[in-house]
C-alpha cells in the first residue's frame, strides 16, 4: 500500500523539530541483540545511524557481541560457563573476546558505515586509554550468604577518557567502540556493553543514550507483560534497582541509564531493536517507542 505525497510531507514535518533540537548533539547508541545478528535489521540500524549523521547529529556507537564470543569459543572446543549471568573469562577466553569484539565485530560495523558514505573509526578500551577498568567480582548466594567470586578478566568501568572520542567527533567521524577495558598494569577486561555505553554517555554529556534490546522496553511485571513503562524517572529507576524489582538483562540497562543521567546525559532510552528503524522512530517521532528514563518527573512506583 503506497502512501500519498501529503503523508510523506507529514512524516518529514514531524521530524523537523527533532532535527532542529538535536542538531550538533551527541547521541550514544548501544548496538546489540537481534539487530546485530539479523542481516536486514543490521542494514536498517546502519541506515538510521547514517540518517542521524546527515541530520547534523554526532552518533557514537558502542556494540556488544556475547553470542559471537560464545560461538567462537565453541568452535575452539571451549564451553562457556556463567556465574550470576556473567561469563567466566580466563586468559584464553579474554583473547578470544578481544579477537571477536575488536577484530571482527568492530571492523564489520566500521566497514558497513564507511561503505555507506560516512567516516567511521573503530576503537577499543586500549586506544588512548579510552576505558580504564577494574576487576569485577560476581556476587552469588551460597548457603544463604552473599559471596563474591572472582570470574577472571571481567571488568567494571573505572574511568572513561573521552579525548579520542571528542577528537573524532570534531573531525566528522563516527566512533565505533568495542566494550573492552584495560587496567593500570595492562590487563585486558571484557565489560558489559550496556555499562560501557552508559559511562561513555556520561563522560560525553550526551543528549541521548539509546540502548537497543530484544524487548519492547521495561515492564513493571516482566513475567506477565503487565504495566508497560513508557517513562521512568531517575528516582524511580534507582528505587527499582535498590528494591531488586528488575529482571535479568534489564538490570544492566537500567543501571546504565542511571549512570548516564547521573553523569550529565540528558535522556536515556531502552528501545526494541527488533523493530525496523527503531532508532529513527525514537528520535524523530512525537510518540517515540520503548521506555525513556528522564531526570525529573511526577510518576511514582
């Protein structure tokens, strides 16, 4: 079914105020989930990023890669094990993670963007000490006691040094960042991409943090798909974290949003990356999609 010329005009005029509002602003995109695996969705994400760039925005891409790391380890005959949802990462696994994240996925995304007419540059945590990391200790319950467990080269972000990102943005490049980090003595760490994206959004004072995921957004009761949350305040988000009201994969996403807002980002959004052109729908339409996390509001839990 074709749309009329007036409907096309309506779409363009709806986007105009958002182009004006976000012109010259930094938008951090965490690229992950099914949108990284499905070839058609991957192309649409790239198109969305290019659209933002030509609309005058400054996109910064942070990508994940967990399934690809698992597949690479399996090919080597090495099974992945997880503690508290985090991959146990010995030295060999860390080498594979770096190879997949920085050597394969990062260069693929950069290549797709460059072939589409923009300038993209790949980065990882070691480049100009971009992501300084520290060891993460997983928390598990054992005999009704909370216990910390060393799971190897899994890290937390200690500090982001954004100089290289700003230099690239100032010179009209799109930075594409792998979620690895390095500590003070040169050890490499694999870091959850949501957390890296949130810390980078904070360090850059981004206008928006956009987290692509494989669900519609946040539900107050995820198991029953009840109470979809379109807007969540910073205070509500921190309360949900403190009360343990979040499920599995939503925990790092909400924590990432909180960190981004606390550090100076204006807004954070959790959006369904399975929906074609979800980035454009969130940024350039009145209704938007997914769940937005804002600094202030009147909602209560």
